[in-house]
C-alpha cells in the first residue's frame, strides 16, 4: 500500500473489533476460496456482494448475501464502490484502485491477508494455520513488500493480546 492511503496497524485492529458486515469483490472471493477459509470468514462476518460479482465468480455459497443495488455505472468495481458509499460498508478487495477510492471516501477496506489476521484475532484459525495460509497466499497474491510487512506488524500486535 502506498503511504498516501495506508492506515496504521492499530487502526486496522480497531476496525476488526467493529467489523460485522463487509462487501466482498471477486478477487478476494477467489483468493479466500483458494485458501479454503471463505466459510470460516462467512461464519463470523456477514459477507455481502452484488450480482455482478456473483456473475464473475460463479455460484456463491449460501453464507454470502446477494444484494441488488441499482446504480447507473457499468464497471463492477465502480458499482461495488457506490454500494459501499451508500451503505457505509467496508470492502474486502485486492483491487488497488478500488482500495484507494475507499480510502478517499473514509471507508474501511481490507484484503485477503488482512482477513487472515481477522480470523486469527477471532480465534477462527491458529497462529500456525495463519502462517501456513500466508505461505500459500504468497504463491499467488501480488502484494508488495509493504503489504507483507504490514501483515507482520499486525501479527505482532495480535500476539501481544
């Protein structure tokens, strides 16, 4: 993440504590599904998406709520952004441009790595599982070193709790 739209790890932990519902985009659904943790995340978060994401992803699991949201934009990410703004919901996404727009709007945003730490904080996965899942994530996620360092800092903060 660029420093211009990066939040502190302490802020992320505070956001985790208040997190109950989240919009999710296609890229994060794919990543979380590849890691096999989508159901765990869905058991402790109200996951919501739009029909366009479902169209890109395929059949959604029952624990992901489909929300019909009418707005006159054609791009899926723009529609997801409009939905997040309208409902003031945080978003889980891997799309850097979408994350920057969410930051500009003052809305919380997360990626798959951050959701692994959310699951760790909620004790839905163990520290050992979290490290193993990060190893898997590193094989396909295109995060820069700043994101991985941010994750390590979150890991240290969570371990102190």
